[in-house]
């Protein structure tokens, strides 16, 4: 990461804390590693992204439905999914500082070799043959596998508690509920089930910032298809997911799709393509498209005894449906959108977020504070916008110029000023965040302009 990029990243971290987007969690207790709380503005941004994603991939789709599954399900779910056995990263320890690292990250950073998916033995061989040291320059321990599932003890009777797992990905409830959804909703293949929610992983290496955390949120869509149609859906999801990102304003130059190499792929994937963003710390995944074949339903069938065979009415053919998955991290996507929107222009900092994602759609200012008619009128405009359900900020501090700067850095697309002329003709000035241009607009047209 260049000095300039490091500075930009630090500025974004500091801006998002200072302005109520992202706080380090439990800060009064000294913080809790890699855990963040989302402040009032961050909560709005997350809600806006969630709503836009759900509207596009669920509400508007006749063949896709939503689900809200449990965070903790039967422990057998995670045995069937393969996570108990192989949801593991290989780690190495710095023998002097005792800091732990993901082995593939250390190897990639010092040699450029992609080692994700390598066994502990292969990692040890690479460390020896390339004389790899820890990032602090110290010798490394032997590589060990480390399971990422977060265990929880559930139950009320001491000694009779069951070890269960916080879900490591949101899609498992979708898989084990496949028959219930299909029957209760009377669906025929192909159809999809989507879910947005929290997932938990005991990540060895966390950060930077909210890029990799132990608790995070995912948006996942699982399409159940006939095997012959899997390729069509895979290609369709590639196009569709990119188009959606563009529609919410993501700059395509810093965005790319990359097909995963065989070794990198998770145990269940036949084909996998990553959506990557060019962060200051390199091209990194924030979205994945996976062809999971019949792995998931087959395994849940084997472990539970449930019959997941599907009979096609027209042909009488029986098969286990195949799954094409589109998975995107909500909190990681928020980071991508913040990085992409952050701009330093002349004397101002602007978060040029899509207006539908910006925490406030508008801010209302009275031109002066000492003229009661102006303040009252401005309050009327503010309250009207709130009643219309338009997320709006109020600011009467300092001068107008400072208020504009303050709104620019949180991405508010329109600033509305009530002034002397408003009292005569019921119009206000609306100043645009990106162009800084101002225009006069009748108050009754405001909701159309910004709503
Ligand atoms: P990575 O290689 O970064 O660990 P992954 O390949 O394990 O990610 P998936 O299991 O495919 O990720 O999860 C889908 C998406 O969930 C990722 O593209 C990412 O956006 C998000 N995600 C996964 N792990 C984390 C995490 N620890 N913190 C934040 N988001 C995450």
C-alpha cells in the first residue's frame, strides 16, 4: 500500500468514526478486536444497501423468495455442510511475537504465490524453500489447520449443554429448508431462495477496518436448477451482479471478476468466480459466484435422511437440484462503496454515494438563526420531509458554507436553504453535492426532486 493510499484509508476510518458511520466496538472497554458497531449513519447506509439488494433480487423476481433462518441451527447442519471437517485456514505463528497469521497471506505477501487451499505440509515446504519469515522478520512455526466455526454452548443445564455453532455462512438454512420452501410455496425448479443476515467466523487475521471481521453480514442468493441449466444461471448471475453494482454507482474501473484457481475453491465448488475491488491494499474479493453442484442437498440428505430428489413433471426425470450461488458481503460492500465514494476535491471532502445509499437524502438549513419566521419555515420543510419518510438532517450551526462542507463529507446529495425569499414566494435553494450548483425550487416540488 502506498503512503498516499494508507493516508486515504486512515482518513476514511477516522471520518466514519467522527461522523457516526462505524465505531470500534466496546470502545469504553478498550475495544474488542475486529468488531465494529455501526452508528446512526452507518445503520442507514446498511439498511439502504439491504433494501436495494432485496428489492432487486427478491421483490422484483417472480422466481426468487426470501428466508430469515436461525443463527444457531442443529450442529449436524455444520457436519453435513463439511464445515466441521474442512472449514479451516492454515495458520502459522511468529515464534518471537507469537502473533498468528494466515499462512497463505504471509506466503502471498512475500513471494506472490497463491497458497490459499494449500495443506499444512505444502505450506511448510513453501516456507522452507522460499526462506519465508513473519511480517516482523522472525522465524515461523510449523503450519497448523485452524477451524473457523465459532462454537457456542447452548442449553440451560450445566454439564448437559450442547456444543453448537454460530452460522459460518447464511446459506445453510436455505439448503436445509429447501423442501419446506418448495412445498409451502408450491414452487417448481428453477427457483431461488435469498437471505440477508449475520455470519460468524473465527478469522485468524482480521482487518483492515471492516474488510475482514469475525462477525459480518452476508447477502446470499441460492438458485436451485436442473444440472443442464447451471451454466446459464452462472453466466446470468455474473452479468446481473455486475449490473446491479453499476446501478448503485460502483465505479467499474476498480472492479473486476476473477475466476478462482482449483486450489482456492471451497470444498463444495465446481466453478467459482470472485468479484474483486481494487482496495489500497490490493485487489480483494467482496463477492463470489459459485456453482456448488448437488453437494449441499446431497450431504443434507445423507446426514438427515430427508429425500431431496426432485421429479420434473414434464419429463418424469428425477434428480437432486444443483445450486448456483451469488454471495456478497454486506459490510464488505459498504467498505467498497465508502472507498469508491471518498473524494478530496479542492477544499472539500465529498462522499459521492448514490443518493439511495447516502444516509440522508437531504439537509435543511435556515439561512439565519435570529429570524424566527425563517427558522419556523425551515422547521416546517424539515418536518414535512420527515413525515414523507425522507431521511433528512437539520443544521443551523455556523455559516452556510460550513454546513455544506459538513454535509458533503457524509454524502448528503441535496442541501435545502430557507431564506428571506422563501417568506415571499415559498421557494428554497437546493444545492447539489456533486456540482455545488444551486437552483430555486418551490417547496411543494421538493419531495419529487429528492424523494
Ligand atoms: P475470504 O477469501 O475473503 O475469506 P471467502 O471466500 O471465505 O472470503 P465466502 O465464504 O465466499 O468468502 O463469503 C462470501 C462473502 O462474504 C465474501 O465475498 C465477503 O464479501 C464476505 N465475507 C466473508 N468473510 C468475511 C469476513 N470475515 N468479514 C467480512 N466479510 C466477509
